[in-house]
C-alpha cells in the first residue's frame, strides 16, 4: 500500500479509538432531581424513633 494511505488509515483508527475511549470515560449525566429522594428520607426520619425529634414521640412532654 501507499505510505500516505497507511498514515491516513492509522490516523483514522487512532481518532476512532480516542473518541470511543473519551465517550466511555465521560461521566454519566446526573439524574434529574425530582425531590422524591428528599421526601422518602424525611418520611423515614419521621418514622424512626431513634432519629425523630423527641417532641414527636408519644412519651414526649408535648403529648402529656
């Protein structure tokens, strides 16, 4: 084959490999924040007696 053709093919292959690797290593886009996670966490905290504020429990001073 012609030397120039080999160089062009080599450059195309290197470009394709670099492009593929950069696409693979690019971080995924962050998921859209819908606020659902915050709502779930706040429900879990409210229902957990070890984490919930003392004033929320049945034995608290406000419940007496």
